[in-house]
C-alpha cells in the first residue's frame, strides 16, 4: 500500500507541476531512462560492480565480527579488553576513512571493500556481543550442571540460542553496507551505482539519479526479504 501511495503522490506532483520537470521527472521518464541504461548494459554493469563490492566487504566483516562478538559477549575479560576499542572506532565517521583509504589503497575495489568493512564490522561486533548476552543463563547453567566444558557450552548452547538474533543482526548490517558502498563509489570510483549517480549529478540528469535511487531501494529490499526468508527457514524452531 505504501508503494502505491508513493507512486500516486509522485504522479500527482508531476501532473500539478509542483516542481520543474528538470528537477522532478515523472515515473515514465525515469523508467524510460532506466530502460535505456539497461539496454546498453550500463545499469547491469553498475549493479554487478556494487554487488561484488558489498558482497566481499560484508562477508569479510561478518566472518571476523561474529567470533569476536561471541567471544566478548561470553567472557568478561575479553569484553574488558576488546569492547572499549571497538566502541572507540565505532564513533569515528566512516566517511572520514574514505580519503585515508584512497591514499593507502588507491581507488580500486580494495578501497571499496575496506569502506564496507569498516562501516559494518564494528557495529556487527557490538550487536553480536549483545545477541550473545541475551542467551538465558539458565541454559548455560544447565549445560555446566551436566558437566559440559566451556567450549561445549559455547558450541552447543550459546551459539544455537543466539543464532536467530545474530542472523537479524547480519540482515540489519547488510542494509548499512549498501549505504557505505554507495558512499565509497560517490567519491572514488569508475563504476558502480554510486559512481553513476555522481556522474548524473554533474550533468543534471535527475532521471538517472532518481532511477538509481529506486534501483538501490529495490536491491536493498530484495536482499532484506531474502535474508528474512532464509532466517525463517533456518530458524523455524525459534519461531515455534
């Protein structure tokens, strides 16, 4: 319903000429522009570049963040040593790292991976830590009563119990990753959705800008719904 209302508002604004057509093209113009970009391969190429960058950066952050988050969520000594530094870096604006990574790594894909990594890793660590702390102590105590060692309690009780929450954390973090890959591409790139948007801004191509914003919204919505569906499949026992 929300999409229908948005579309109706857009069409009405265009019909009433609330803004110059140069600044607010209608849905037909935007879709026509997207069709043209898709026809010559530009849209597909830009999407592929952005998806590749977000995939590598997000997976790298996730693979490292989950064990660290579980560690500091389980052991207070690890929390005391690691969490303050993670909090320290978390409050640094990710945008500030863009020029630094450009100097250190250039403007190739490695720099984009780094920005996505920085933008998601530290948030994931703290969220996974919180997910782990939410595991009921009763379950942990039962494991210890049964004579299970710390490693067994962690693998057989803590991780399965926290897994649904951790999956939701990954889903939310993936949404942030879309933001950071576009930020990286806006500043230093020769391809990608962010890069094409930046080029369109220079030439006043509002139809391209709006079209690419819609594409980004669709991609984000699709990945979010896929993550939700996979989560419902993997953790059916949690829903029951």
